[in-house]
C-alpha cells in the first residue's frame, strides 16, 4: 500500500505531550479562577446551523466560516446547512435564548472550547484555537458593578498564569461617543470611521493619521483632530490620576457624562475588588469591536511584551441575543485566545516544556518481582501519585534514560537488596540525587518531594 | 428584524450548567485516573485532511463523515479537502507517525475530545460525542503485559465514576481464530462472516443463528455449529474457573495455543494489578472490530444495566499506522464514549444534577457595605472557595431563592449586627440550617463543611 503523508492542515497547533501538559495547566488555571468567581461551565456543539450562526455577521466573517456537510448532503444545491462556530459569543447568545427559561439570571457562564476560522495560512494565525470566555448576562438590566468584577477575574487569572507584569486597560464607549459628539462628529457611522483611522495611530504615526483626518475623506478641522488625538492618548498613572484626567475632559453631552460616571464607578470598584492600582489604567484609545460594545471596554497587555498586543479583551454590550429573542439581555464579558497566547509566550521563551504529569516511574530490576512492582504502583496510585511501571524490562540504565527523556522526575528501584532490607531506592533525576527510604515511608516522602517540586514551579 | 429560532442540530447533547458540572466531573475522574496510570495528554485538531483521515475506511464509515469547506472552497470541484475526525484512533495513528522521532516508546497517551459522525438522527445516537481514549503504542514490539494493565485502568476509572457494579470481559482474537480453524473454518473472511452471525445471538436467539449457519449460506455441520455456539457461551466465574474453561477447549492449532497462553498471562496479571476477581471475566463471545483487533479484546458492562451494553471497549492491534509509516507500531487501547454513557446513566436515573461549582454566595444585605462584601469574597477566593457576590442587591429572600435555584449550598450574610459583633451568618440551604461563625473562623469552617459535602457526594 502506498503511504499517505501524515500531516495536519496549516493553522492548527498540535503539541507534543510535554507541551500539551504546559498548555493544559494554563487551561486549568483559567478554569479554576473562572470557577472561583462563581462562573458556571457551558459547552456548546462545534457544529451549528448556518442560519443560526450567520444571522448577524457581515461578508468578512462569512468568508472565514467553515461549512460542514455530511457525505449525503455534498451533492445538494445551495449553501450548506451546517457550519463550525467562529467564536463563543454567537453560541452563547443562541444558548441563552434557547434555554432562557431554565437559567437563573444574572447568568454567569464560562466556556473554554475551540473555535474555527478559515484564515489565510500565516505565521501566528490560527484556523483552530481555544477561546476561554466569561460573560455575565442580565435579564432586562445588568448593574455596571459587573463591569468592575471582570477586571478582578482578569487579575486573578493572569497573576496565577505567571506570565509577568500585566495591565488591564479600560475605556467606555459612551464616553468616546459623547466626546466625539461634543466635537460635532454626531453620526455613529462617521464616528466609527474616524475611530478606525485613530486605531492606526501605532502603525502609521500621529502625523499620517492627522493628515488623513484633515484630508478630503474626512475634512475635519485641525483643532478637532488635535482634540481627538489628545483624547485617545490619555493614560492614567493611578486611580486619582484617572479621575483627574476624566474630569479634565470638560463637560459634554449626556451620553458622555453617563460614560464618565460609569467609568468612575467601575474604576473605584475595581479597587474594592482587591485589584492593585498598579494593574489597571484608563486608556482612552481602547475602542474594540466598534459596533458591538456599548459601554465599558477592556484590553489586557503584558508590560514586558507589548508586541503581543491584548491577551484578554472584552466589554459591555447592550443586548446579547436580539437576533433570537425579544428578551432584552445586556451583558459584559471577556475572552482569552489561549492558543495564540500560548504560542506567543512560548515564542518569547516565557513557557518552558512542562515536567511530565507522570510523577514516578517504577523500574523493573528483576522480572520475577513484577507482582511486587505492580503492588507498589497500585499503592502509589491509590495515594494520588501518578505512576508508570516498566513492563517490558531491559537494562536499568535504559529505563532511567526513558524516564529522563519522558520528563519523569522520580524513579523507584526495588531490587533484591531493597526487598531484603524493606526499603526502596528513589532516584531524583532532576537533582541527580538518590536516597533510600523505608517502604512504609515511601508515599509520605514522595508527597513531600512532589509538593516541593510543585511549589518550585 | 425577524427572529431566527435558537436551536441546535439533532444528535448533539447540550447541557444546562448543573448537568454540565456533572458531566465535567466525569471527565475529570477519567482524566485523573488516566494520568495516575502514567498516560500523557494529547489533543489533535478536529479538522484533518480528508485523504489522511480516509485512507483505511470503507464505504460505511465514509458515508458518516462530515466534510468541511471554507467559503472560498465551496464552489471547487471534487471531494472536499478537509473533514472532521470520526474517532480518535485514526488521528492517533497520524500523530504517532508524524511525530514518531520526537516520542518515547512505549508511548502512553490519553486523549479526551469530541468526534463527529453523520449518523441518522435517532434517540441515543450522537453526531457529536466525547471519546476518552488511552493507548499504549510500542515500537516494533509491545509486551502482552500491557494488555493486563488496561483492565486495571478500567477498574480504577469505573470504581471512581461510582456507577455501580461493573464487569470487565476479556477474550482473545487469536484464540477465536485458532478455534475456528480447528473446526475447519480456515479462511479469515469466512470466520468473520460466521462471527458476525454469532454476534446476533442476543438479538436473534440461538436457534435462529444455528439455522442460518447450517443453512445454504454457510453450510456448516450441525456438530460444528454446536461447538461454535458452546464456545461463544463460555463465561468464567473466577480466575481458576477461567483457566479451567480455557483448558477444557482442548488443543488446537498454534495460533489458538498462542491466544490461550496470552489470555492466561493477561488474566493472571490483571489480578497482580490489584483488580478484584469479581470485576473481570472470560467471555468468549467478545469479538469487537473484526478486522482491526488481533489479540486481547475487552468490553465492560454495568452489572445492573446490561441493556446499556459495553461502556468501555478496546483491544490489542497489530499495527497502528501502517497507512502512514513503514514502522511497525503494535498497540493496545480502550475508548469510553462518555456522551453516550452520561446520557444513558442519566436516562436510567443514575446521575443526579450536580451541586453548583459555586461554593458560597455572599449576599448583599446593605448596599453601603458592598466593599466589605467584596473584601470577604476576595478572601474566600484566595482560600480556593468558589464565591459569587450579589452585586445587584434586592430583597434578601430573593437572593436566597437565587442561590437555591442555582444549586449554591452556602449563603453568607453580613449585616449591621454581624459587622458589629465581628461574625458572619452562614446559611446552609441544603440542611435548611444556619449558624454564626467568627469572621476569623469563616474560611476554616467553610472548608470543613465543603470537604464533608464533597465526601458525602
């Protein structure tokens, strides 16, 4: 038989086991923190009906959708009936609308699953990637206090992910909208176009953006453009500084005052949630999905790795599921794109290959003693210690080498001597050290060693 | 805007949060036990190249495949280039072939992900379902001892899943093949056809199967058919009984003797692995995938729910990845179809809706005290206690009702009285009980309560 080349499609991240363990640990940290804040798990099917998935999306998103057909449906005319989800927000909207009567509101859910986008193949662009989302959905109304809880979750997650210093950046779309109105840019569409230009500040530089905005396409006054550029460059250095800078914007239309009041309430409350002032700032350039978010918006950046961009973003939206239900369902949420984050952190040398999930390898010194080795392994496993037993045998040196290569730290040897003396020899491959321990003390000793190892990271 | 009906496609299992928690706990138990036995995590992409996925499969499987196309590829001629995996075995084969040089052998991996099959919509048939697989893959050779380790893992998993009494049933394809040869049924294809008829024993009854086998299509001697039917009805009642019944089959061709020797070694060693004799039996009717497995085969049944059928099956195969590599990669593994298992257990009333993952709800008695409530919540969360805070306020009775409906057991009340006295009131909604505890003792007290609750299940 001719061989088929074993390969995966471009744009997916498939990991070797020790890398998968590192990735899994990040997933576990995120999940644990989401649960600590009282978010409940939800999983939705990867495949959704195309008409359910694509009610809201424009042409651009549509081109990136993967459609699905069973063999029997391949020859049918028309667009495929099924498609893969491209985010977790549309499935959440569908889920809440479908199960509305069975849910308690405010509904706090987390969802950590993969999503699919038919991206052009390109380094760092993924066609399959994990999103780790939380959202709080209110029925009819949702207090702005929930907007202050979200940064507390972000803080908790990223502190435990141990990826260095990070900053949660906040803005408010109402403040932005109102400020633009106060400058005479009243039309929503026009605001969006201006914001899109302003968003290019980092890429194109202030001069180029200014030229565009005073040029033919926009025709804005130089003074107005100066004000816009000054606005989006506002950053706070402390909570008090944030308040001062918000006040310094001057008064504006009602929507702007509303945004300012919301931002102040949220910023003050973030501190009450225990987030240090060093970890959150006002950043009036944050706009996010221009037509989706309506109030508070968030981005999170790693202080030492600004090139990575935002690692956790989201915001407040007015109505989650208007395409499916007449119920008014405001919400606030964030998303961590974990596949991309993991890939970038590894690329930046910030993630090491993990130690194995296997704690102990029980070697096979004497094949005749295999039942004793198996009994020992059963004992260790009952104590919650992940244990592999060498079943094939072979030279001891080769067994050690296997453990070393597989990232297993502790190797247990039980030979004639040890059996006679009622002890076990433990070899610590990381410290290049070995010691004898009484058989009855083995579990206690290994537990201490493993706890120390875990604490050391 | 006209509303789109929020719905999922038939054949998927979407759960409400408390059910999802119960499901997630089962996933966690399986994962924890797989890791305890030294299996390493692997995840593979849901989408694979069609030619990679379909090298081995026949027409029947092919009809059940979901093909995938990005919008740009929809108008292209020919079969779609991409497809969704229909099991975890083909992706494992591809993974091992692709990463062979970077893996340590024997390669022990677990994989717990969803797979997709374009099944006809039918009660209890799933188009998307979790498989939880383990496999041990050898390079060139793999000791039959690994065949004995697998039932130890099954025992460990199902004991902790807490689904009542279960029995692991074993057979060996070589024994079967050899026994058929000894009866003059030498051709492999013919053996398969006979086995397929014998497999209908439960459905059609012995008489109908006998009639078919002595009839025109097969033309077997009545005596031969009698022997076959006696063979497949062999069950053991203890390890010694298994040995006796294997011996009683009489001598046969080499392949049969090999199968018998393997079965004896495996059965004896399962006991050494700590599996009680009550939990594994010889069952010579087990055949499994007729063309895939080559040695030991397993099925696992719930003693009190035989109608559910096998909840965990697998076996030994000769060569995992012959379609991708010239390397000889024998292996042994099992799969738990968790979606179906969960669904059936719930259907049989064996799974209750879980308590919430949220341990504590901090109520909002006095909005002015919100900072104190937030500080308390932060404290609880730091201690690993999953805590939700009522941020919207409202009547206390309504807050209790929310907790009750959401499955949160403990509710904390911190009013003027409590603040003055330096205490906290804890309401246990399950026991319909409440008590006061000193603020400084709250975490310790709740931990004890939660541990007790966890121990009670």
